[in-house]
C-alpha cells in the first residue's frame, strides 16, 4: 500500500509497519489458536485490542493462507437478530471463491432465509444478507456455524465487545452459543471485550456456560521505551525526536492508553516544522481537549448533581484509591458515602470512570483533562 501521510493512526489497521510492538501478545494468540484454544481478550477501550486482532489476522493471512479469519464487532447490535446478520455479512460467501457457482451454493444452503448477495465494485468480494423472520435467529445462527464446519476450512472468528450479548432481551444466548461452538472442530474464537468484570464473570464463574472454556488474556499498556522508539523511528524522517522526559510525560498523562498517545503523536507529527518541545506538547493536548468540549459538556450535563461532583473530584485527583473514605469525601465536599457509592456505580456502568488495580479514574483521558479545567 502507499505510504501514509501520518503514521500515527487514530483508527483502523493499515499494516504491521504502523503497528507498535505487541510481539508477545501476538505470538500468544497465534499459538493458542493454532493449538485449538479459544481466547478471551480483555482490555479497556482504546488500549488497542481491535488493532491487535487485525494484526494477528494479518500475520495469519501471510503465514497460513489456508486459514480464514473473520472479525465481527457486535457493539452496535441490540438483539440476537442483529448479531446474526452481522455474522452473516462477515462470513457467508467468504469461504468460497466469489463465483456464481459458489454463490449458488451459499444461496441453496440458506435458501429458507432468502439470501441477498451484493459485490464490492472494487474487490469483487461478496456480502450476503439474510431475511431472518422473528423466532428464526437461533436456527440461522446454527446454519452459519454449520456452513463454516462443512467448508472444511480452518476458521478464526473474532467477536469484539462480546459482553454485548448480555444486553439482548433474548434469554439463554450464552448457553446457545456455547452449545454450538463446542462442537465445531475447525472453528476457533477470540472473544474480545472492554468490560473486564463482566467478561471475567462470563468465563470464570462456575455456573456460567463458558466457564473455563478459553485462555484468558488481559491487554495492558505498551512498553514505554518500545513505544518511544516506535515514535522516534517516524519522527526521524522529519529530523525530529521526542525526548525521554517529554514522552514519559505524555505516556503518564494518558495512562499509556494507545489511542490517546497516538492522537497526540499524530498532531505533533502534523506540525512537522516545529521542534518537539513542552510548549508544543501542551498546545496539542489543549487543542484535542477543546475540540471535544461540546461533547464533554453534553456528558457533564447528562449527569446528576452528585454524579458530576464525584466525577469532577476523581478527575481532580487523577486516581482515587478509596472514594468512600471520609478524607476524600470531606476534601471535595461530597454527599454521604451511600450517595457517593450510588454515583460511582452509575458512573462505572456508563463507563465514565474505570476501576483499575490502583483505584478509580476517568475512563476518557481527554474528558478528565476537561473536567480538571472546570472552575
């Protein structure tokens, strides 16, 4: 592919040359799938789990061309029918050559669901949509799995934001999926998600269908020194360098979360004529926060008075180990501990705050900076 104008990507996967490190994690996932183990990949949002999945699949495509890889993001889905449609669009027609004969085969296999086939004008790759009547979602899902099994091809399927299935009104989805998946001898799965407590319960609780059925993997921040080297390899093309101290400031301020660090590096790279100084770093971060200010105002305005006060207090201290302590509550003039507890539960469920091993912090790093700027 053509060289990118800016190597610090803020969305999508554009190849291994623009992907930083994750060598250990990449090899661990490849090894697990190769040895018939499913994976549960857990990471906070924007840490880079989706990029890692695409990186694994890119590597697999280069080294194991007979393996078919499918990525499905079910975060936008609201029910089982929408999830099945997303799987159908991602998988059907991709296990055969995109010929009329192959498409007839797919159409016959799913004829009761009246498949509609469209082709990408540039690549010619087909996309299949199914007409799924109410109460036929489970049967359709079973047929999609049968389609993969009968293809005889080894398949890797990544379902991103897997915890979304718990939001469906349909009951028994976990047990249904487990009953299908455990009998697929040639299909292996990556169940990825950002709500670590929910996913850990799904895969580690003895009374849940997926109990101990996967290899658990938690994705943390990139190694700081490797990340800085990755950045400076590109800045060197501009005869520039980000110092150890400045990169450490950036890394610490963004808690090492890949997307936020990349967003700042992207703007610094854009300002190619300026030396990378403290002033430039602060200007770029301020610009990124200001651009999101209308969105942050809506976030803040949608909170209750107590939730807003708790969020602002946590933002002001960056990381709070004991938000129910009298010291924290008194310092920020918060309401009673029971009210603070209720606010924390709501803020956490709405992913405004996140609980880590060292305490609570605001999930969105730019929102945290915006909150700290309030009077």
